[in-house]
């Protein structure tokens, strides 16, 4: 009869030996294996972490490309991933309402980087305060009746605000992996130059011809930061209502607004076209011009598989669609 403590001691030794063997093997067989494991909350952040971390980090995303980051259904493997992470990176500004409980369940006690720390947020109703259809997330249960005072989380849609994201991510990585701090800072400086170049390019590309009243209609209110930075009005079709469909009055108001514009484009954000957008298209005679990536990257083989590609893709789509003058009827 082996006592409980005895078998535990043996098991403990076995584990210890296994660990040592794995470390030795790991060092021999996979010398390039990244030492630092980072879990980001969604695909856009994961790409930013990759931009700073390079080969020194392994980054995965909880919400995968193509999924809705406002909500998340964790699998058991996500808990393991979180528990074993060296660093967790989130957007903040209330975007990941599901995260606190998940971190507790996983038992993760490591550092948490809030990438948007220090960013000046827009109010969720601030960007288009006068418009009854402009705020709120139809698909986000946490944004119910009164969204006033709630920050708009989609700050990544402004590359100049993402400069701060990069600083926060860099500080986080350097903090847990000081040996590579110089490398992280160097990569960050390079990427920030790319962000500045992107911003200059988009400003030029999206500059408004004088005297045009132009707007882009999307399903959810994700583009206020982009709108502010590049001077294009965005109208969220599903904005005002927390139900899945806005009422007749909101729809009528939306149609009325669209008819007052000289240049307007409709875009969807996911694979399909929501009923409300189809209805607006029918009523105004405007086509749905395509898809914008707001809260997620595309899969690797898609047109927006990195943050920089996503921003360029969206800008190009918007510019093309607004150039084709389609007057709403
Ligand atoms: Zn969103």
C-alpha cells in the first residue's frame, strides 16, 4: 500500500523530471520558440502585439478574426490559454465586458495591459449627439437604455490614438521580458512611423471636396473615431435601438437624413447584410457597396488581415463608394 503522500511525492518527482526534460528538449529542438506568451482579447489587438513583439512573443486572440468582440463564449481551452499566459492585453473602454469574469475563472494573476490607457475617448453618444440613430450597440446587451457617459470603445479606428496603444503594449512586453526591451522599443518606433504614414495617407485620400455633404451608413456605431479623424460622417443604422430592429420612426428619420446628403454609401460589417440595411437600400435606391472591417480583422487570406491592411482597405472602400455619386431617391 502506498500512502497518499508517498504517491504524491513520486508524482511530483515525475512531473519535475518531465519539466526538466521538456525544458532541455525545448532548448535543443526549438531554440526559436518564443519565450513570452501573450493573449489578446481580439484580433486587431493581437496584430498590434505581434507588430511590437515580433519573434520574441507568441500571440493568440480570444475572439478570433471574423467574430464579434463585444460578446464572447469562452471554450475550456480559452481558460487554459489565459491561465498559462505571461501577459494579457485588452482594449478597455468597456469593450470587453465579458473579460473580468473570464480572468477570474481562469485564475490568471499576471499583468494586464489596457491598450487604450491614456487615449481620449469619444462619448458613445458624443460623436453624433444630435442624431437619434447615432449611438449604442444593437448587439451589445451591456449598452442598454442609457448609454450617455459611456465611452465609445472603438478607439483603434483612429491610427493616431493607436500610437498610444503601441506605447502601452511596448511597456507591457518590456515589463515582463526586460531582456528584450530594446528590441520591443525598436520595433515599436518602426511601427509608429508606419502608423504616422498610414494616417497621412488616409487624410489625403479621404479629404472632402468642398461643399459635399457625405456620409457612410453602417450597421453598428463603430466608426466614430475614424469619422472624427478623417472628416466623414458615419451613421449607424442599428444605432438607437437596443432591440434587433429599429422602429418605423427611427427608420423614417434615417431615410430622411440620407436624402439630405449629396454623397452617401451603405456598407455592411459582417458576412451578411442586416435586414435594416436592406430596407434602407430598398427605400433609397442605394446599393450596399461592400463590407467594412470595424471590430475584427479578416482571416489571413482576406483583404484586412493586419491592422494596417484593415485601415487601408476600409479607407479605399469608403473613398471608392463616395466617389461614385449615387443620389438617394
Ligand atoms: Zn463594435
